[in-house]
C-alpha cells in the first residue's frame, strides 16, 4: 500500500520521542544469523544502522561469521569440529578465523556501510588492545574467554563520528590471537561502553514459552525471572548462552537489552524507534 506524504510525516513525528531518547547515546548491535547471509537483509540492516547514525545515535556493530569460517575451512580441506557448540581452533584454523572475521567479513561490512552513505571503520579486538583474552581450554585450542575490555579505541572512533565495526578476535600478552564468541564479545563491549541498549540479532522471534509456537513470545523478562525460566526449560539449548549474555549485560549496567529477529526487515528500527518494539527485552526489576 502506497503511503501518502501526510502518513510518512506522521510516522516521522511518532519516532521523535525515541530519537530524542537515544540521541547521542550508544547502542551496541550484535550482527549475525540469517541477516548476515542474505544479501538483501544485509543491505537492509546496514541502511538501518546508517540511518540511526545520521540521526545522532552512536552505533557500534559487533559481528561473528561462523558459517563463512566453516566455508573457508572446507575450501582448504579442513573439517570443522565443535565441542559444546564452540569451534575447536588449532593454530591453522585460527589463521583462517582471523582472515575471515577481521579481513573478509569486516571489510565487506565497512565497505557496504560507506557505500550507503555512512562512515565506518573496521576494528578487531586486537586493535587498541580492545579484547584481552585467555585460553578457555586446552581441548578447544585458540578459543578465548574475555579477561578485559578496553573500549577506548571504540570511544575514540565514535567521537570522530564513525561507526565502529568490530570483529570478535581477542589477544593475549604473549602475542596469541583467540576466537571469541561474538555474542559474549558484544555483551562485554556494551557493558564496558555503558551502552544505553544492547541488541542481539538472532534467527528467532525472541524468547518463546513454547519454542515451536512463535505466538508465545515473551516480550519482557526481568533478570530476576530468568532462573525460574531456565529451571522450567523455557530458556534452554541455543537460547541459554544468548540469554546469559543478555543477563550479564543488564547486571553490568546496560539499560535495555533485546533479542530480536534479524530475519525481519528493519527489525532494528522497529525496536529502537517505535513503541511496540519487536522480540524480547531483558531488564532489571
């Protein structure tokens, strides 16, 4: 249905309170899932990010790239192995992880944002000693757990008016690089930046009471309710680590944390600039 000019103007007016609320505030977006693989959705997401930046919201984009890493490993004849959902990362695999995340994917996203009219700078967790990590386990190899986040370089980039695009690679003081879970990295970066919001894009509509019924979406969850939801099995499987990241971010001072469906066009704008929102919001009671 074609909108009239008056209807378009009314939509903009309705967005004004949300623009005012988020103006000059930091939003961290973890980008992944199908929205990263579908070219049309990818362009839509980057347009949304550029729009938010142009209306005065400081957007930080953190990304992973598991499927592309698996694809590149396959091309080089290496088999992808996982333990507990984490990729076993030997030295050769780590070289490929770094090449794909900090190189190919990161620079493609920066280029796309710039081509749409935004101003982006690509970073990895190694740049500016941003993500310090240590080995998670001998068995997993160069998979890291975060020891410290130094967000100064991100703040510097934001102050210059750029959109930081961050790949989830960490480092240690011995010169090793580590593969870091992107959800965890994004949540920790949001906490370190004292972000107003952290948005985690997924391939689900949010947290469901019945995982097989999209109509059972839980729109709001207090972090005090989470233990009971875990105990009852509502938060389980692949949603458990994502919710844990959200709870961690809320506990560390991020005001609003959302799990949204990245498969829905303009889901970021719906969440940030409308009263209904989309997905599940986590908050402190």
